[in-house]
C-alpha cells in the first residue's frame, strides 16, 4: 500500500515543485531553457509510452491472442488518440504563448484556460500511472510495482518543468505568485484523479489491461505530437528542444530498462 500511494503522489509532487519555482526564479523562464524543457518532457513521454506501456501491452496479450497480441495495443492506441482529440477539441484551453484559445468558445478567464491546457496534458499521464499500478496489483508478469514507480518517477521528472512553464505565464497575467503556484498545483489534480480512475477500473476488469496500457500510450503521444513538439519548435533555439528530447528519451529508457 505505501508503494501504491507513492506512485500516485510522486507525479503530483513533480508538478507542484515545478510550480513553486515561481517563488524563487525570475518572472520569466529563459527561452532557451523553456525550449530544452519542452523537448525533455516530450522525450520522457515518448519513451514511457513505448517501454512502459505499448511493449507491456503486447507482451501481456501473448497468452490470450498469440500471433495477434498486437491487436489490443493497436485498438487501445487508436482509441487513446481519438479520446485526446475529442478532449482537445471540446475543452476550452490556451497554451502559453498562444494568442487564441482552442476548444469550444467560452467566457473563461485567460488564467483558467491556461490551467486547462496543462490539465489536458496531465490526464493521459495519470491514466498511465494508474493502469501500471493495476497491472502490478493483478500480478501481471510484465508489470511490477517497481515498473509503476519508475514510470511515476519519470513522469514526475517531466512534470517539474511543466509546472514551472504554467506558473510563470500565470504570473505574467497579473496573478500573485501564490495564486500562480496554486493554479499550477491544481492542474496536477487531474493527473491524480485520472490515475485513481484508471486504477479502479482496471483492477476490477483485469482483461482490459492491455487495452488501457496502450490507450494511455496513445493519449500521451497525442499530447507530444499535438502540443509539446510544435511549441518546442516555434521560433529560435529549436536545436535545444531536440537535445532536450534526446536526453529525456534516453533517461526514461534507461530508468525503465534498468529499474523496471
């Protein structure tokens, strides 16, 4: 039980600590650092999607599906992409640095839409952690509680810059440092909630585990391709985002293989 709680809390703490940077750093993140951090977050999420989610999804299906063990992974991946596409199209949100919000038209404040943008990012990450914990509880041979903890740590590492990247634009919008921090922390609540939901559902319906694993992977990859990479490649210093991506990918790969 303590390990399960740790897996759930660690990613939340990553975002919270990142948001707390608003108290200690300058009012604006250095553009070069921001590019590097965006790339790093994308690298971590892609590596986690492959080694922590898609590969275990396929391996978990081999006994039941044999040569067609890729089918649950394919279906879950596609549904995950579609799910985030729908969420992205419906929920009003504004990415830092963008002029116009996405999603349906609303009268929400700019600060709220900025928070919602990060909240959308956090949902698939929470799903990933929750389903990994469920797999470990179900004694799945491909997933251990250590694997779940490694994934949680990897997501927490990339959540740290995400927390900082959301709190500084909120401060720039005229919010106090405390309010900007609290908004950043609240954006991580969706990650915790989605992790608990995925854990609850998968624990009671164990056969859907391969589908939910790849579903989370599809949702995470959607976020990377739709949001993180385009933001990282805007303007100057785009080579830094590439370097950041490589470091994040390599770090998460090594963590998962060596410790998971």
